C-alpha cells in the first residue's frame, strides 16, 4: 500500500496489461476485488481488462475481453455477485479450450491474469500457466500468432489467484471472499425463522451450503444458537462410546434435554455435505423424520440454497476483497518467470502470498481425509480457530452439561461443588455482541460447575445489590439481541488518589470505590468478567490499582472489549465494531443512491468512534468514500482546500467527458475536529462547489450501536467469552495456590491476574491492564501507538482520487 504513493513515478515502458476474471460460483465481494484491482492497476500505470463470463469469455474472446477504465468500476462495491459474470466452463477443462484462451490473451496483449474463484478456478489457472510455453509454441507453429506478438509472453504468463468462495474451504487462508456475507444471509434467514419456531414451538432443520467444509454450518450454529450442527469434517455421534453409530439417539437426547429446560424451539443446521461416520450422507429430510417420529416435534425443513450466495457484500468482504485486490496487483508487478503462481490469502489478519497449487493440494487433502474417515486429520487441517470454535459451540449447548472437576478448595466458601462465583457486568455504551458474550460466559460457567452471577446496570447496579445467579434459561435468545440485556451505563468506580486520572464521560458519574468493593465481597464474587469499552478498561484499571486498599479487588479480573469504537488497548477488534461498520455500510449505500440521484451531491456522513478513527476509516474503505476525516489526523484548512480542489476537478472532468456526475460521500469521525464540524464542512463544500456540486449532511448517531449484532460480532463474542472463562479458572487456580488460611479462598495481587482479552492477528492475547496502560491515553481514550488500520486512510484516497492525465482525454 505504501508503494502506491509513488504513483507519480514514470510508468513502465510497456504498460502491463492485466486480465481480471471471476470464475466458478459467484461470491459477494468479487466486485470489490475487481474494483480495487482495476483502480490500483490504473494508478500503477497498467491497463486492466475485464474477461467476462469467467473462462468461457477467455475461450471465446472477442467481445468478452474489454479494457476497463476508472469509471467502469464505479459503484461496484455495493453490488452483489460479480458484474463481469462467471461461468462453469467445460471447454477450458480441455487443452483445446486453453489453446484458444492463450490465443485470446496474446491477441489482446494481456500478460498477466488475476483469477478470482474457488479451488477449481485456481487449478484451471495453474494449468494454463504450466502449459503456457507449449500453448504458445503451438499457436506459433499453427501460425495463429507470430513470434513477435508473443515475445514478451514467451516465457511465462503471470497468474495471481484470489479466493472467492462462500464455503471458506480453501486451505492456507483463514477466510475467503464471500464467506462472511453468506453467513450474514444465513443468520438473517434463521433469525427470521426463529420467531415462527418460537411461536409454534417448532423444530427447524436448516440446510446450508458446504460440500466439504463445515465453516458456514458451524459459524451459523454459533451465531444463531443452534441446538445441533451436522458438519462434513466432524460426523456424529460426538460421544462414540455412549452412542456407537447411533447419532439419531444422541441428537434426540440433546434436543430432549433442551426442551425439558423449557425451550420452545429447536434449530438444527445441516451442511449440504454432512455425513455420518460411515460416510453416509445426512440429509435434512431424514433429520426431520427423526425429530418428528421420535420426539413428535412439528418439524420443518428450510433449504436456504442460493439465497446464501447473493446480495450486497457485508463490510468484512468489501474490506477483504479491496485489500487483497491491491495485493494482487503488487503480486503481478513483482512476479518473475519460473516462480510458482501465488494465491493471495489471509492469515492472522495479515495478507499472505502462498504458492497457489500448494493451497489447492492441501484443500483436496481435507476432502481425501474425510473420504478415508480420518476425521481427526480433517479437523486438524482446518485452521486452529475452526476447532476452537467448534469447542466453543459445544460449550454453548448442553452437550457438556455435566459439572467438571474444577474445585476451588474443600469446604471453601465458593459455589456449589467448589465452583467459582463469577461476576458478569456490563459497563459503558451498549455494543452488538455484549449479550452473546454474556450468554456463552454464563452457560460455560454452568457447564463447568461455577455460579455465574449477573450484575445488572453496571457498577451503580452493583452497589444497589442488583445481582442474581444466572440460570441456563435466562440467556435464551441473547446471542441475537442487540443492546445490553444486563443493562449498562457509564457510571465509573471513582479512582483513589494516585490512581488513573479518569473523568466520567457523558451521563456517567462516579460510584464510590469502597462501596463497589463492599458489594463484590458481600456477594462473594471470586472472579470478575467485565464486558464493555474504554470505561470497562479504566474501571478495571481503577480496581486493580486499589487492590492494596480493598482486598475484594484481589480476584482474577478479565475485561472483554465490547465497543463500537474499537479503541480498547490490547486488541485489534472489539465486539460491536463489526455491527457498527455494517450499519455504516448499509447507511452509506443508501445515502450514495440519494447522492447519485441528485448527480452532484456530496454527503458528509458523521460516524461514531470517539477519538478513534477506526469506524470512519474502515467505513470509508468499504463504502468507497472520497476521503475520511479522523481524529488521529485532524482537519485543517489545507486538507479541506485540497479535497475541495479534487472534488471540483472530478466534477469538471465528468462534465467534460460527458459521463454522469457521481454522488459522493465523505466520512467524518464525530471527534475529528471541534472547529470543522460536519455542518461546517458541508457548508464550506456547498459554498466552494459554486453550483458544480452541492452538499448535505447525515449523522448516523446511535444507529451504529446496531440492532441485531452481526454474525462476526456474535462469533467473536463467543470465542472471547469462552477464553475469558477458561482464563479466569486458570487465574483462580493460581490464586488459590497462593492463598493461605488467613485470606479468602481466591486471593491475588498479581498484575497478570487482571487482564484484557484481545484478538491480535488471529491470536487470542491476554494483556495485563497495568501493562497496556503504558500505551493508553485515557484522555483521548485510545492507544498511543498507531493502530493496524491506519494505512488504509491512504488507500481510500488512492481508490478515489485518481488524477486523469491530459493524454487520456
Ligand atoms: P466454487 O467453490 O464456487 O465451486 P470453483 O472455482 O471451485 O468455485 P469449479 O466449477 O470447480 O468452481 O471451477 C470453475 C471453473 O474452473 C470450471 O468450470 C473450469 O472452467 C475451470 N476448472 C476447474 N478445474 C479445472 C481443471 N482441473 N482444469 C482446467 N480448468 C478447470
């Protein structure tokens, strides 16, 4: 991305021509990739070409191969599927078809091909590359092309692969373009089914895609709170010793247990490739029959089918496809003859470039392991997160509803059976996923013999004794609910003198720290899970600092970051930020439509985030904003002037070239500047547009806290909550060991026993709050070191501020 800054460098002698094709099943986000490849290619002095209808267009050539201009990819971010078309092409599987494809590439002067598709498409691309010199020789020998025509292409054809697949079944990448959008569609559908299931006390068997990969099924199971999931890599029964091959009885036992607890609905997710241990397919109709015959449940089957493919891409897929598109162009430019074709992937939140065929081989190896009934190996070959999330799913079901061996100390004042009394509290503004995190934390505690204690209405609720022990049924349906079921506010424990310098924010006030300690002690809270944003962080910091004064704080404490602002130290993502981002994307898509209809309107859209520009930056990147204003960079008169000049140039250029003016959006973080407010910027734009363009404002406000949490937030919440409870258990064990009879059974003053949990890359990381405090600015409420997403402000400009060179008119 940094290299893009040298876009002004002299273009290479012969402009590289890059063909772009989408192939196999369509997936949302393919368009975002085409857009970013096209624009970055143009910025880099290359010529992008669309190859329409996948490999069929390559084989047929002619009108199916067209040069792409900057405007051709306008508005593509919000369009689902692939606008350049895709196909399954049998011709290309034959050498004859590939000879014709090679001819069409050479005759158009195309010397690099970016293929966006699944493993089949990437295999086809690699085959073309492997055969390339033979194909060229044949074309020369049959006089279809001259040696001069293909001089620059003689040795090698540059191929780069991007994985567009809703199944997320490709090895060597954590995630594929389109999978998360597909998950959105599944969750929307199942959330809607849930209300009718509850009304009629029905069971629903929902069939989702996934021939060899259970990613969609598992993630959907976690996100919607399914009773059971059938995956290709993990055939039932789970308890082979007890059930042998009889998964039907195992499933019925689970469903019965749920129903006995008072559940009015049953949700079973079946992947299309689900099998039993003998490789016999498990079909939805059969599951329906089992539930109807054995449990007499009114059971319906819903096959979601192609609904899962479609629709506008979610924020995550737009982001992934955009940044991978940039990397694809970079990979084309640095490619060398003889080096294996790369596949752009994503590992631990970082872009990867791995040999394409290795990834394809490993992908096939999973299918082979399943075919050989080596299910353990099939699970191992998925990324470690898959297994971790599978375990998390089991924890959220009653499958493990048997108390484990966790004991604090014989005769200790702990919970029943020696489990821990774990307090769960929400603090700060609500964020999508807080409830999902609470649900899984409470259920996991119950599964493991602890006593989860719900604390209502934050710290002010605690000191009013608004405290209750969670039961299993308390959290039914919480995974899909927005806001905070426990209740949350900005009231904050008042720091002791010498403690962190914190002032309550907004409508929050200080709560007496001694009273907080007293009530924790009164309710015998032995471990504390705090779910919230920066307030949660500073509250934990305050209590940790006061440990020497109040022994009640000498317990393991962990904070689970949940805030739309994504500003908590020690994590790349906080729960709630993805929900907010999707709200911004949806709103900006609508605003852009309105702006486009008026042709020359620039909307200044104000987004939340406090002093952190995450939402504005990622929102800008995923909605195709012209620019963003964030607190980290501020706004000054010269940046405004530069942006106004750019807008004037763009609108004039469009009129001059006879193309419709585009409506544009600029995203401004709510605290980007106290002088240049959203209204002021809009007024300046209106005045300076001088009729060339107009301006309006839109303030998204609290809408961004979201209604229904996004699937990613529900999944992140689940994963983080499971890890928090496990961590609290470990810290409690260590604290118990250190305690002596004069102290409470759980007692710790160790910094390492007061942590925030975070997602760093793809890893779960625990950071002591006293340590992350060194990098935290409690005044601006963000980290002092630059965040991982900061370089994307530059990319937004690259993708929107293309400067026409005179010779192009
Ligand atoms: P999805 O994950 O949606 O199924 P895919 O890319 O795996 O996507 P396929 O139908 O397997 O979808 O492949 C798409 C196209 O790639 C095929 O129609 C064919 O044109 C080409 N292709 C696939 N495998 C090969 C191969 N072994 N040799 C040549 N071309 C191939």
